[in-house]
């Protein structure tokens, strides 16, 4: 009876460990998703600023032609 109970406790601990690992993986994937999302947003914002600056430079160059 004791060995059966020990086996059940070990299985329970293993199950808890697997759940902890899954939880850590889920949290890691969530944080990775946030980081990638914010990197994408920052890159898009930077690209928009660079594009706007190129329009300004082009407009200034066009104005200087006249």
C-alpha cells in the first residue's frame, strides 16, 4: 500500500512539474509575443517618420529648384 501511495505522490509531483513547465512556456510565449508586437509597432512608427522626413527633404529640394 505504501509503494502505491508513493507512486501516486510521484506521479502527482511529475504532473505538477509538467504543469509548471507548461505555465512557464505559456508565459514565455506571451512575453515574446508582446516584445515582437512592440518591436513591430516601433519599426512601423520609425518607418513612417523616415518616410515623412524623406517627403520633407524632397519638398525642400523641389522648392530650392525654383
